[in-house]
């Protein structure tokens, strides 16, 4: 099963996907992309999308607390995105 990133992100929203071997393989394969995409969303200021994408990363790599810590910081209002040159 080979999926595009967009297809995989759509499937990641369903719990049934995780119950398949193919789903778990795709989830693990795309985990680094989820984190990178989350950083792009955060840079663009889209915190809800950032949380959604980082949640997929967290599911793929539950032992790595990095995404979970960042999600919590965003929810707690501790993350602020500044544009270059802003004070």
C-alpha cells in the first residue's frame, strides 16, 4: 500500500486505519513528515492544524515526547510565533 502524504493524513484521522498492518507501516514511514509539516503549520500561525498534524506524529512515535510536549505548550498558550524582524 503506497499512499500520498495527503491520502495518509486523511486516513490518519480514522482509528480503523491503525488496526491494519499497512496503516501502521505507513504511519511509521510518514512520522518524520508529520513533524516537519507540523512545524510548517506552526510557522504559518495555524495552531489548530499544527496540533492535528503533530498528533499524528505523536501516534506514530509515542515514545518520543517531543510532539506531545509541543502540543501541550501550544494549548497552554506558551508558544508564540514571531515573524522575522518582529519584537
